C-alpha cells in the first residue's frame, strides 16, 4: 500500500506565500498518512502563461536550486516523497516546465522536463518553455516506482505508454487546466468529462494508478476547475476533488498492477511489429 497525497489549492500573487501554504499542506497530508505527495503544476505562482511577458522569466530558478533545497529538508524531516512542479532556468534564454522528485530521505533523485508544450489562447507556454529533452523518466522512490508527466502531456497516450514501459507503478500529472470565462457551460462540462476520461484511459491501457493534481480559483480569464483525481488500473475513480482547495490522502494498492495486467494483458498482446508508423507525423495512404 502507498498513501498518495494531493495538494490542490488556489494561487496567491506572492510566491513565498504559496510555498509556505504548500509546506503546511504537506505536514497535514503526512499527518494523515501520505507517503508520496504531488503538487499542482507551477505551484509557486499564479498561472503566468496566460500572457507573453518577458518579465515572468525572472520567476524561474535552477533545478536543483533554492526551492528543491528547502523541500529536501522538509522531505527528510517528514520521511515523504515529493513530486514538485517548478519553472526551471537551465541557462540564459532556456527555460523548462520541470518536475523535481525528492525521495523520503531528502535526496534529490532527478527531474523530468515537460515534453508536450501547448500554445493556445490563455496557455501561451511555447513562449516560456523549451520542450523537454530528457525523454520520459521513471524514479525509484522509497514508496514506489513513479512516472512524472505534466499537464498537456496527459492528453498523449504515447507518453503514458512509454513511461509505463519503463516500469512506472504510478503516473503523476501535475496540472493547470480550466475554462475560459466566456465559455458556455455545456462546453465546460464536455471538456471536464474528456479530461477525466483520458486519465481513466491511461490507467486502463497501462494497468497502473493515475494521479492528476490540478489547481483551483479564478486567475485572469481562466477558472481552474480543480477536480484532482486518483484512478485505479481498471479506471475506477478512487478520489475526485471538487473546485475548492483540498488536501487529501488516498491509499492505493500497488499490487493491483500485477493483478490487472494478468486479467487484461495489454502489454503481452501489443503488436510491436506493426507500430512503426507511430513515429511519423501523419500517415497519408495516398502518398
């Protein structure tokens, strides 16, 4: 069993306040049995990618760096694994949307850089983030072997599959997703259901638990819907948050991966000899 902690919160305009509030939530989650805790995407800031503003690059920091140093001490003190979403400055002019993983003894294990970068109204991430170049990553922690992907990555089955092929027992998705303020309610409902469906599909197709941690609150023209999820390998929702700040611990049985994969042996039956076209942008039968 593993105690999975999620911290879903609204963002203050002060990064120091957000960090302090998140640390308090970590203490609460550990008190309630959390062993692995996932933060929401870019947890220290309001979602700055709604506009293109060069001043926002000043928010970035090295990874590892000041924030990981501080959280390593917290992880060591509380004996908890932390999945931490950060704005990484790699070099002058090169920035990434990055997850750092800190083990329960306070060791910085490594990082994953977001591979799929969106560019839509209100989500101008290509202005800020260079696409990840570390590939898909899996981290061996005290409480399980985890894969870390980030937000827009969660719509791509290839990312989930490759991470699980590397041995991930749990997929974590730090997330920042919401509705535009002028969008109609029918579209809102449809998008939210699609978001839940894709998490469930990753869980079923790969026989693993999926954890998605979103933010809440209104920031600019976006209402972030929360709804953080924990899904089991058959696609059943074990926990679903509402649209308010929430710190929750959900116990999951990692032995279920073996159980579900024996009953639905998708990995056994994959026709890897037929998948070469997946590396093409598009397959046009007429050419």
